[in-house]
C-alpha cells in the first residue's frame, strides 16, 4: 500500500508563488521525478546538490528564504 503524504512546505510555497513543476524542472535542471517528490512528499529530503539548485531559485523569489524554512533536517 503506497504511503499517503501531504504537500511539502516547499511545494505549497512554490504553488502559491505560481511556479509549476514543469517550470522548476526547466529552470533548475532537476529531474521531473525529483521535482514531483519535492512538491508532493512532505517527508522527502533532497540531496545537497538538488538543494543548492533549489536555493538558487528560492533566493531569486525572496533573498530572505532559507532552506530550513522548507525542509526539516
């Protein structure tokens, strides 16, 4: 039975700001499957290189964004 998860903090934030998964894939060059997990799995923690790519777009949206705002380490 698949586990049921809620939208992640980052997924909710990016949707609120109007960013689709497809746009994030194009801008960051992160694999589509990984972006889907980032948006939809509140328990998913991406690799360091993926976090670095995400932070580049998050800092453009708001320079005050911190990775800790979106992931529970």
